[in-house]
C-alpha cells in the first residue's frame, strides 16, 4: 500500500477526507499538509488531474526521518530566473539564449554543447553585469528560506549544484549558509567575459557525481539524500537519490521523478518530509 502526501493552498480537510475515502486510506491531517496511509493508487497522474493541489506517493522504503542531505539545482529551482538568460539580456540577446536554454532543459539538445554555445554569445560583456543580475533580478523561489531554515533545524545538510555559474552559487552559499556548492566558472580577462567556461562543464554527470561526493563526505547513503530540479540535466543526480523532486519542472522530469511539486513553493519539500513549520 502507498503513503500519499497532499498539500497546496487549495487543499482543505474535506477534500483530503474525500481523497482518503476514494483510495481506501487513513487520513492524518496536519497543519500544512495531509498524509494518507495505506492508500490504493493505480494511476496517480489521473488522480492529480482531479484536484488543484499536489498529490505525491512516497517511494516504498523511503524513510524521511533518515534524510541527511538535500541537493538542489539553482536556476528555476532554488531561484526564479535562468541567470544566463538574464546576463544575455544586457547584450540584447535574451530571446536567442533563452531559446537554447529551454531546449536544453527539455532535453532536446546536449547540455554541454548548449552551455558553450550560450556562453560564447557573452564574449566581451563587462563582468560588472553579473553583480547587476544578482542584485536586480535574482530572486529566491517562494518557500526557499523557510525550507532552508527548517532543514537546518532538522540537521539536514544543504547542497547547491548548477549548470550555471559560481558567481551566483558562491553568493547564495554565503547568503543561505549552504554546506556544499558546485557550478561552472565563467572565464574573464581584463574585466570582460571571454565567452568561455573555465574548466570542466558542470553538467548532468557532474551533478550526479557531486551528490555522491556530498554523501561520501557526510558518511551517508545516497538513499538518505533528496535531489530537487526542474530540467533534463538534473535527471542523473535524481536517479540514485532516496527521493527525487521535480519542482515546477519540464514534462520529461515530472515523468521520471519520484514526486512533483506544481502547486506549492519550495516549502512543499517539507511536506514531503512530513516536517511541520511556521
């Protein structure tokens, strides 16, 4: 039998009871989410289409009390923007770059190739633009801060990994008190971007390797890790995780992840872990 987590602003106790009865399960109503134990679910996609809140089945054997690490993507996951698209906007190239970004996130084109192509278009841009993007355009997604603080209070370590850039992950690490970060480094010379990435690309395999290294450093199994992302290049790191979360993600990611958040902010992750929060 299955354990379901229901959450979202449209959810009320009456609806939760209806779902529980529909599935022959037992309802445990909490302040910000509902848990249905011993539910009989044959088609969760069809079930989701009936309601305007998130419904997720936890993987069999997943133990939320043993989670020791959350690894999250940055662009369009922890934050609301795609940083490279916003950087390109200062060169009047946002539509062109955003089109390539979207194709890469859908999995239509190879991420490494797409990143090198996009970065090449930034050649000659003053590096001061990066600070402007961070200060003027970068916003945390809803629920990010309460998610971070609640997980810290619960002893869960936090890691940020990105196919984006260290300029932004470094600042977010300091701002949020994250434990681990990894991203790509933009090459620069004489205060200008060179249009190249300095070092190896942090793509899909690098993200998966990063998750494993964080687990090794913490002395935990990958089954004790959560992986959160929105794009196709997050799928490899999601696969070994004890719980994978597609956050307002592309269809390919939603189809392959264990769970999907579409009606909540990042605080919805706390519901999946059955953690109460203010």
